[in-house]
């Protein structure tokens, strides 16, 4: 009997709670109906603010391009995982110990966005309209950096000196303070517009992509940066071998000079031996023959060593293979005003609703 009473009481309490919930929901709708003017004003304000933000953040049409490439290390630089090897570690592929190699592990991801590499790319000459020009000047003329970063605003005058300045071919180490400031601004903007990703976590194909406000600028930048990366990679990978090659070439030229000298001396001695009576001439000829033979042997051995180093340089030179070049037309994205009006209206509605409920609760509490 007691259990039935308890069960009946539980059902009754649930019904009361359900009725209270329904009453509260109805109360909220009534409250919304009574405050419909305030809600409409909030929705209108949210919509207006979103439009103003769209106007403030209005951008030109952006063009995105990408290059897919693979890097095969040279025969003397086995890095594992086949083609790109250590580069895979930059994107969390594979295991192994951390390496201090510039092109392995997480180092490669930092290298592709390093200021040193960008400086090299910016100061490279590119062919634009049949004329050679520094890429940094082409970027200043073709991008929106003159309008945005140097264009000024209500509180600042346009930086006309930066807009009109023309860089000349020279090493970034020789830049003036003003040139370094301009270069840093361009680097920060370009670095934010460029990215490197792995096409597949299990593979070594990489995707170098960039987005700028100019279709042709995007294409030229991707090609210039990849070419600079290839040259820098080859330079670093073959640096030691090239140093050895230079040393061996100096030795080869020395032997070449000695061989030429002994050839002349031997020819003179043989000529004098035939046209003069000198009892020491045969002995001197034999000495010169031995010296010439020794120098000749040393020369050809050194020549063979130099040729072997040349083959080693070829073997160590990594191979960049472009699998998908960047071609026009590129993917474009056009920004429009009013794209966020629905979000702004919803935000205005919910903020106003929270305000109305909080105000009513405060009044009831005070009463």
C-alpha cells in the first residue's frame, strides 16, 4: 500500500514539474512577444555591425596556386623512406631519432619559411614581360602591399618612400637599415601567404601553395621559391664535396704547370743532345725523362681523382621532380559585402534575448 502511494506521489510530482516547464516556455514566448520591438532593433543592429565589419575587412580577389613536387636525395645522401626521407619527419611521418640535419625532421618545415630562403628568392631575377627584374620589385608593384601596409589611414600618412623605392641587385648582408625594414615587411606578408604541406602522410610528395591578390604574381612566386629551395638544397648538400673539389683542382693546376715545364726542359735537352757534343747530355736527358714521367703519372692520377669527385657531385645532387606545375588560371576567391549578415542577426537576437531574460529575473528578484 505504501509503495503504491509513493509511486502515485512520484507521478504527480513529475506532472507538476512538466507543467512548470511548459509554463516557463510559454512565459518566455510571451516575453519575446512583449519585447518584439527591442528584438527587432537588436537584430537590425547585429546585421548592421556585420555589414560594417565586412566593409572594414573587404579584400580584393585572392588567387591560390600550388606546386606538387618530390625530392629524391642523392645517392650519397641516404635519408631513409625513399625519396624525401627525413623531410617526412617534418610532418610527423615515421619515427627515428632526432637529427641535426638541416633538411631532416622538423627543420625542413622551418627552412621553407625561413627569412634566409625568402631573402634569396626575393633578390632573384625573374623574367617579366620579356624584361629581367628583381622579384622583390615585381612583388612591390603587383601586390596590395602598397595599398594596405604602406597606404596609410586616417591617422597615418602613406609611406611614399617605401612605395617608390626600387631595390638593386646586391647581397642582403649589404642592405641598409631602411632596406631591412622594407624587406621585413615584405617577408612577413609573404610568409603568411605561403605554406608547405604533405600531400599524403604516407608519401613524400609535397604541396607548396601560396595566395596573393594577383594571379600572375602567385604563379611567379611559387616557381621562384621552389627554384631557390632547390638551389639552396643542392648548395648545402654538396658543400663539403665542392670544397674538396676546389682543393683538388688547385693541385691539378700545379701538376699541369710542372708537367708543362718538364716537357719543355726535356724537349730542349733532346735538341741539345742531337746538335752538341756534351758528355753530360745523355745523363741530363735521362733525369728529365724520369722527372717528366713521374710528374705525368701524378698529373693523370690527380686528373682521375678530380673526375671521380665530379661524379660524386652528380651523385650527391638531389633531384627535384615537379609533378604538378602551377598553371593559369588559378583558383580565385572573391570577397563580398554582406556575407555574414545572418550570423550578425542571430548574434543580435540571442544577446537581446539573454538581456531580456536577465532583466525580468532581476525585476522579479527585487520585487
